[in-house]
C-alpha cells in the first residue's frame, strides 16, 4: 500500500512485508588478461596456457600491492592432481578461464594465482582433501560465493581453492525503509521494536547517497520521494495476515507521529524483490562508482552515522562519495568511500583513523565481513593482546601446519 504524501511530514519510509525468503547464487565475473604468479613461485602447472580475456584493467597481484611473503608450502604436482581426482572425480578444475573468477575477489581489489579449484559435495570429501593437503603441506583457500569484502575468500599466492559451491544451502534475506534525519531513524527503530516484538526480522537503513548510486549506476527506481535516509523493515512471524496487520499499525503510527512522510508496503513477491534490490545492490552500485575503500564496523547505535559525517569533512573532494548503510539492530555500519582509482594518499587519510575512531567508541573493526586478508593487522583495535594470543594458540592447535587459509584472519606471530 502507498500512503499519500502530506507536506508537513519531512521523512520518507519504504516498507515490505510479510517475511520473504529466496535462494540465490551470486557470481563475480571478472576480466583478466592473464593469470600469473609472483616471481620465485614455481608450479608444475605453470606451463598450461592462459587465454586473454577482455573486460577492464588487470587486477594487481596481491603480493605486488601488499607486503606479504609466501610461506614455505609445497606446490601442487601432477601427483596431487591425480590424488584429488580420485577423491572427487570430475570436479578438479584446472581450466584457466574458470580459475580467473576464483582468483579475484568480486570487488577486483586482490588477486591470487591458484592453478587448482576443487569442488567437493560432501563433508567426507572435504576431510579427505584436507588430509591429503596436510600430508603434502599444501596451503588451502576455502571459498564460498566469493562475495567477501576483505580478501579472505581468494588465494594470496597459489593456494589450492576449496570451493563449497556444491554444498550451498538456502540463504535468507529481509526488507527496507527510510527517514529524514538519523535521530528519526533511531526513533523509528525503537517504535518498530516495541510494536512488532519478536516478528521484527529486519531493520536496515541507508542514506540518500546510496539511493542515488543505485539509481545512477543500476537504473533502479525509488518508489517514494527523496529523503536523507531510508529504512527497510520486514516481519517474519508464523501468520502472514497477522504480520501484515501489525506492520500496517506500525506504519500508521510512524506516519501519524511525523517520523516518516511517505511509505509503501509490499506483500507480493515481485514488489518485495523490487524493494530489496534497492538495499541488496548497493555494493554493486558502489563498485561501478570507482575504487571502493570498505569498512564493516560495529558501533553504538547512537553514534553509528557520526563517522560518515566526520569522514565527509575530513576527506573533502579527495573522495567521490562517502556513504553509510547497515543493520541497525546489531549496530553494524557499512562505511564505503569511493574514488576514481586506488590512492595511497586517500588510504593514509582513512587508516588508521577509521580504526582509532571506532576503538574510541568501544566498537569493533569487523562486524560481519570478517578480518580476511586486509583487516588482520588491525585486530588489536578491537581485541587486547591476550585475546589475540589465545586465538593464535587455538588456530595452532586445530591447524598445526598452518595450511588452512594462510596469511589471513590473525596477525603474523613475531
């Protein structure tokens, strides 16, 4: 339902209900001229030809952009390939074109040079693969949908890629809505939480620059009038009719109180998908805007958007856009800064400033995207040394040879 716009109201709200679930597969498509390993990394598979694929500038190899040294792991041999083929017949991939996508993160910021992709279907096959890799001292890079933001899902060097694509399960998603100022966003959240209770399954926010970018780069249509903020709300109770009634009451409450001024509620899947696309495809729109510096932070909800405002002043014209969106219920801010190209000057203005700012608020430098390769050395802004040491000890107990996803998650031990 679309409520009429009343001029005295100063906010916009976009609602979708009842709960909606779908499955999807997201695939990163990336154009590379070649796959290559840093000098000094020998592989018996290096003689295999690599084709030229058009589609944009080549992504820099990770060791050429970041100061990281290859650890003394073995390289994959023809005997290893034969052993893998016995474990997962027909699912050992060495085709260069298929490996291109798996070697590059979908943001096109880091690139490895793995020559082997394994696609197990069962946990037993995973166990046999890891047993062989442990025996041979082969480093392994687990990979799901390769939609990570911190370089954790792609090889740093020539690690064996262990794909879980054939072991995928249902992935669930939920709704969106919006407001005029961040104070109104917070008050709308409190109202929804109080009136919807346990059936409130999603409350997310995005700023107006996010909405502008999905319109500019993806041609998505905003179904409500322009506003400084938008929020997405979804319910997922046991009764669709009961959910719709409750959500309608909430929508009337926030409209009548002046927290929001314009809203739409979706009950059919087509419209729900349309509303969700506005939120789900922000990352895609950002990637089309230029190089993206991405931060995934946990902060007190009252201070959640302050960092975005702060950085817009700090960076000025050096940044194309500074945007913020995220999950208000758990204090998760997705902070993104776009520029025409990667800039060390801009990176220096962002780091460690963003991490120090977050630490002052007793927040976390990683909310849901993980530490991966890019954020492992900033763990100390969120965890004391004793906690980091304990994590390293637990990792060593479970992976004594360090073959599982090396170079990531934890800072290197002295």
